[in-house]
C-alpha cells in the first residue's frame, strides 16, 4: 500500500466515525480516481469499518437521516480524539465550525479509491518515519496502530470488508470485532442485526434499533420509493435489484446481499455475521 503523509482537517466538513478529510503534503500521490478539492484534500473512506450514520443524505425526499445518535456521535468523537483533536464544535447540520487544533498530522495507507472518488485507506495519527510515497506492507503490528482497528476494538464500528482487502489484515480486524462483540462494547450492547427486529416505521431504524449501517442505508433506499409505507413486501426484490454481491466466509459462496437478509413479514435479520461477509467492489 502507498504511504501518504499529511494532515487531517475538519473545519467546514462533517466527519463521522468512518470518514474524514485528509490533506497530503504531496497531492500528486493521490490515486488517479481520487477526487481532491482545490486545496488538494480528499475524503477518506476508512477501510473495513462502517460506523452508525450521523447525517446520511437519503434519496426520495426523506432528507438527512441518522441512526441512534448517542452511539453515532460517540463514534465520530472517538475518531477525532484518537487522531489528536482536542475540542470540536459543530452546527446543527453536523458541520464542524471550530476545532482545536485546526489540523493534526497523520498519514494513510491506501491502494485504491471507491466509485465516489474517496480514497479507501487505513489512517494513522502522527508522522511516519517512512518516506512519503513509499510502498509499505501492512503487517499485524502496523494495522493495530490504525484508527480503523481502534474503532473496531472499541466496538464503535461494524466490520465491513471488501474484496480488495488482504486476508491477513482482515483476520486481525475480525479478531478485534469479535472481541468487542463478546465484551458487548459500543454498538454490540444494543445490536439487532443478526437477532432481528420488527420494522414498524422509519423511526424504528433512525431512533430505536442499532443495525449494520449498510442494511440501514439499503432500508432507507427502499422506504424512499415506497410512497411513505413501511411495508416490506418488496424489500427482498429491491435488494436483489441493487446487485450487491458478497462472498460468504468460510464457505466461499458468492451470492447477492439479498440472500443473507431474511425478511418475514415486518421482521428483518442478517443471517450471517458481518465479519463473515466480503462485499465485491463495484
């Protein structure tokens, strides 16, 4: 993976528990698919983790929505604290209006960007002794220093793995996630992803139940086209139409995301633990 040194900045941005803006010392090091702003900074998608949504822009007129905010804000605050920010002030739209300090040094390890132009990365606080732009092998000791690992270890993010992640790295992250679940840290104290829950209305997933954020986003997408109804009659068919492909571990079965989401009436559950799924990049 390529090591890029720079700074994290948050003013006029809305960082949450799995994304933040990064400004490299040398913007020329960005992958060609990354979409930087005029100052050279770009949004990171923190590899392998998915935290509860604080301000998800839903389609179809639903507006900006969130998952249970105590845990969602807890994840966002922990991310910034870990990277070195001491004090953050936000407005009602989750946008940071003041930060102490205004930027903190850090570095990332990245090898590609997603379809939205975000650099998919492991992020680290402080400066690295490795030369900027170097190719680095991410081993066990290094992965444990990343904010990605930290968020899983704290139980403040769900493991969400994609196909370009190295198996050895995935193994270390899985160990952290499973330990956090066993100890009922963070989201795992209230999580209903695999146990299942009954969807009564939109408020069920924005205020009441804690679930895998990817499932939350897919539910919002469906509700947005469902004319205000919370009925789930067509949800499985909708999921299938999206074409999300997954590998189920350890069987190695390649299938659609709809295959592992069980819907019975208004009850929904994920039939596989999140860390046992690998999503195929689109």
